[in-house]
C-alpha cells in the first residue's frame, strides 16, 4: 500500500498533478453551485 | 426533416433550452463521475509501469486528456462565438461565455501537470519550446476573452467583442497541435493520432481514453449549468 | 459621432490592436522557435555564433564518461556528432542511445560546454517486459 503511494519515488509529482487538478475541478463545481443558487434566488 | 430542424430552432431559444440543459447536465455529471472512477482505476491499477519513465508516466492520464480538452473547448467556444456573430442568436454567445472558464481551467491543468511531469523526466519545470509556449498563449487567450467580456457591461456587446477575440485566437490551435512536428521541441510527438496506431500499451491507451471521456462529460455538465446561470442572470 | 459609429470605431481599434499583438507574438515566436540545433546544423554553421544555444540529438552509446561531477558524452544525429562537457545533475531519463537537449556554448576546440542538460524522451509508452522484448528483437536483427 505504501509502495503504491510512493509511486516509485515520484509521489510528489504524480500526486501533485492529480491533487491540484481534482481540487481545481472541485472548486469550479463549488463556485458554480453558489452562482446557480444566487441566480435562482434573485430572479 | 423540416419539422426536425424547426424543433432545433425551438431549442435555440434560451427559455426552452433552460429545462433541457438541466436534465442533460445531471446525466453528464453522473457519467463524468463514473468514467473518472473507471479511468483512475485503469490508470493506477491496470496499466503497467512504463519501461522508460517508471511510475512518473502516470501523469499522462490527466495531462493528455486535459490538454485535449483545452484545445477542443476553445474550438467549440470559437464556433459558438462565430455563430452568434453571424446569426445574432442570443444562446450562442451565452454558450461561448459559459465555455471559457472551463477551457481556461483545463489549460491550466495541462500546464501544471506538464510542469510536474517535465521536472522528473526532462529535468526542468518549464522550457520556452513551441508546444509549451503556444499552450501558454492559449491560457492567455481564454483569460483575455473572460477579461474582455467582464469589462463590457452590456451583454450583447460583450458577446460580440469576445467573439472577435475568440475567432482570431483559433489560429493558435493548429499551432499547438502541430508544433511538435513543425519545429524542434523538447516536447515529444503525439502518442495518439488519427494517422497511426497509438504508440503505447493497450491498457495505458484505454486509461487515457476513459479519462478523456470523463473530462468531456464534466465539461458538458459544467458548461450547461453555467449557461443556465447566464440565462437567469441576463433574462 | 453617433453612438453606432463610436462602437464601430471601438471594434475596429480592438481588431487592429489584436492584430498588432498577434504579429508581435509571431515575430518573437519565430526568432525563438528553433528550440535546438542538430549536430548537422551546427556543422553547417546554422547555429548562432557567439551566444548560447541548444543542441539536440541522441547520446552516442558508449560515449558517457563520468569524472567526479564532470560528465563527458557525445551528442549525435547519426550523421554528425559533437562532444559535450557538463558539470552537474543529470535528469533521470538521461540514457545512452536516448534523446538529449543541452544548452551552452560551443568552444573553439569544438567541445560544447553545457550549462543545462535536459532529457528528451520519445512518445512510446510500454511496460518493461515489452521494452525488453523489443530490445532483444532489435539485437537479433543487428547480429543477422
């Protein structure tokens, strides 16, 4: 298991890529949910 | 045929498009989540280690699909912008506006993952070669489009001004795509193209394609929700 | 000036400004577009003189010699070759027979003194067993 997370010594690069990418996608979804709620509340 | 095309015209009106977009967005969001789980499973547990790069190559499953989306979304955005400019349809401009933030996001992800991939393999985070530079220009095009639209208060005028920028910027897309063939670059050539069989193991290719499909679904869902917001905000 | 004309003027101005920016980018691009020169181009004096540039090619098999932190190797494009001297950390993918891009200056003695060495890998991805099989197949072809 820890071998999997070590990514053959490239853990920083591999998880840094996936982590930031999915964090940004999640952020976009959250911001959009906010905007959507505001848009519906004030017609 | 004629009734069919009439039906499409009917959907081109924001009011009728609104509920349809809601249903479509929900379906695509679910598909995106399922495909992402499958894609990540293939990428991390099925695809073998690469002979040259070891585990570092696994960044490919996010880097390449993100780079594809960054270019594809720009073309779609410019297409809608052009339609809006030519036929003066309200929904087209809204589509272009809704696509820009997601396109910019995928461009940034492609650049970010590329830097994190370049450091351990090439030995550098960044070089000013043709592929990397033209992808950076793509990010600026997206940001410029968004800034320009934000700077103009009247939506229809903002749409028209943005459309001109979007259409001019399309020239950058073939430059990005063919940069690795036209010039000497540090970036390697394409592993996957329409002309030849992919130069990678089948399971690696499968992981990349499934992740690309997930990003497609994600982009459609997010864009449709954003179009709904824009319809509500403008009308 | 009517508002309509004013708007047209603004759009025209925007398009002109965009064109200027685009052409500037293209000019700057064109000057730096050649990311590296091959040994054949250097031999034909196509590389810039008197300033740093990059050379690219394959690391000639058997040419890598390490002397402490100094590394000597030969960059070849199979037609011409340039000896390179480098001091420092090499990237993980620096291998004999694989692609490399080095930035530095070409000395009067014909030795390229590199300040930065980058590995240029190819677009092929395969598991180690497959790579081993390919290598073995190539060796059998060569010995025949």
